[in-house]
C-alpha cells in the first residue's frame, strides 16, 4: 500500500510508554481556542461518536476538538488514498465519561486477574485509560480537546481491518504490535498492519503524536503531545463544552 506521497509506507516505530509522572509536570501554556464540531467537516472526515452510541453516561453525541486539532484532522484525511476517509470516534471527553471508562476498566481487570495488586491494577488501567483529572496543571488528555481517537473506512463507510476493535484493552492494540509480531502472507493481520501504518503516518505527518498502547489514539497540543515531541510546554489545558447558560453569561457581560 502506498500513500498519496507516492512512497512506500514505512513501519510504525516503537516508542516507550509515557512516564505519566513526568508528563503531568509539563507546564500548560493555555490557549484561547474553542472546541469545534467535527461533524460539519467534508466527506473525507467521518464522525462516529462511539461512546454516545454505546450509551455511556454523560457521553456527547458529537466529536468536539480544538480548532487547531480539527485543521490537522482535515490535513490527515486529505492525505489518504482516494476512496478512504478518516473516522473520528472520540475527541473532547467530559470528566464523567473519563471517570466511567477508568473505573469500568479497573474493575474488569481486577475481576479478570485478582492476583494483581493495587499498583499493578493502576498501571494496567492507565495503559489504556488515563486518570480522570480536571486539574488545570495535569488534565486527562481527552479533557483538553487535544486528544482524538480515529480509524479508517472505505468508500462504502465500512471500517478497515485494524487487528483489534477500538478500545480493546489487549497487547494487540499496541500500535506497533504487528511490527514486533510480523504476520505471514496475505492475512487479516497483514492487512491490519498496513492499515495501521497508513493511519499512523498520515496522522503524525499532520503533527499528531500517537499513544503507543492504542493504535487509534493521537494527540496534538496536550501534555502527552508535548512529552513525545520534547516540547517545553503544552498548548491546551482543560476545556469545557459551551452551555446555553455560559453563552448567556458572556453575552450579558
């Protein structure tokens, strides 16, 4: 498979998992950038708000991101081969949803492997879901509007083979899994490897960084992005979705 850059797509490089203690120490510059809906985008950008469709309490039936993130999503989507689209499954996430995801995965891991101690349980949970935090100095990535979960679909709207489902908390979900465990021959795993490579490279070439444990998770402007880019500060702190009350308050000032 080749990209629109007319060159073979290279393997996904391996990256260390984030050191969250260091990640959350990165200063947050703060940026006056509003959340914008992705559902108004052109046809190369599809939107499927996965958590709302799953009925998760507090989930929003829209994928909201910072304006700079939206512009880079469009850049990535327009770099795809003809007939493919970028699918946004999650962006800005309310704290209530973050808490629900963390607690349900924690309990699932605890039930599945009761031998894990508290430290091991937290580490395994944080591999796939960050701590729920509204702290302006250490917000959860999805609470900033800088983190997005994405995949690819074909011209008929069918999701491409990626090797695991979105949010599947298994070792196979690591972005470089099929690089470290090369599939043999013409198999679904080989197809997934190529699709992951395409997604990874169009996103990173648009300025995003990838969370190594999740092939679908990319960041721009948050502390996780700053950590992997070696930036001295993050652009985005916590964000809030506008409500009718906040709009009225601003208009009456």
